């Protein structure tokens, strides 16, 4: 019975989380960790981040800045169902935290945080902000966090142990909650792979173009952050390595989907 469960676990855990769109991303992913567990971990981690920001009086202090970020984010979110239909049901949240970090993230299930340093230090335009937020939303749409957690847990306990772990957590809801600390650590500590970054780049560009933001803004943003990194390495670049090859790839893909932008730029 356990052997059958393991087979079913692998079969159900290999799939592409997004539809095949203009970006051409359709890789099969290893997603052994159940979605409800990944989302539960994300919700608890996001609540903790909000709680800490509020405690330190660093949450949503600039209303104009917050409204700007939310306006951009919701335009992107409106296009998310193009990539996966269930995104329309996600409980999206968008907040801004006062921080010197040049960073942003979108956790599983649509929990977005933008750090004020991203806006101020690079003097980001709306198109450039859309490029970053779109990139991070793309990670969530592709469930890269869940994929990283699945791989890490599998490496730690092996497939037999992983199967037993999931079986136990799936039956005992309270036990699943106890996994939040581990999941949160894995989500924030493990960097995205190069392939995941390429996928988020491609989907992110398509997402911004469909929302009416210029896809070439991703290139200008990366150049700005590359210049900034010569003085003060942005946290965003520590896990999102920027180089000329990547900028070249972004430029080429932006040109390919420019027609999408032209069709939607007046939204």
C-alpha cells in the first residue's frame, strides 16, 4: 500500500502549474508538497511579516506609494488567469514595507510585499515597478516556492520518508501547521534555480505586456540595479543574478511579445 502511495505521489507531483501561453513556459515540475500545505505556510509567514512590520511602524506608511503599488499590482493580477484559471480565486494581498532593501516578493497564493527601497533607490517608473512585481507574481503562478520546498524536503528525508511525512501531515491538520516554520525557512532561504528565474522572466514580461506596461522596462530596471550593485548590492540581485546575458535574453523576449503590449498599452 505504501509503495502504491509513493507511485501516486510521484505521478501527481509532476505537472506544469501554468498554461502554455506566448511565453512558451511549459516545463514539468516536481511538486510533491501538497498545495494546501505550501499555501498554509505562505499565509502564516506573510501574517508574521505583516505583524513585524506593523510592530516596527514600517507598514504602509506612505499612502500615495501604497496606492501606486496596488494600482500596478491589480492590473497585473487581472491578467493572471491567462496563465492559470484558479488565480482569480486567490486571496491576493499587496503591502509596502519601509526598508532600505531593494526587493519584493510574492508568496504562494498571491501574498505580495514590496520594499520601499525598490521604489526609492532606483527611482523606478511604473513600467519598471510592474516588471519587478510581474516577475515575482510569475514565481507564485509557477509555484516555484512549492517546487523548491518539495525538492529540499525530498533531499532531506528521501522519498519513503517524504511519503510518510506527507501522509501524516495530510491526515493530521494540526501537525501540518507545525511544518510552517520549516516551510517558511525553505521559502526564504532557498534561491530560485536558473531555470525558475528564466521562467519568471518570460512569464513576467508577458504578464506586464498584457497589463499594458512596456516589457522593455525590465531591461532598464536591470541596468539600474546593476549600476546600484556596484556600490550597494541590492537584496533583489543577491538571489536574482543580473548579467549581460540575462539582459540580452530579456531584450530579445520583450521584442517577441511587443505586439501584446501594443494591443494593451491603452488599458
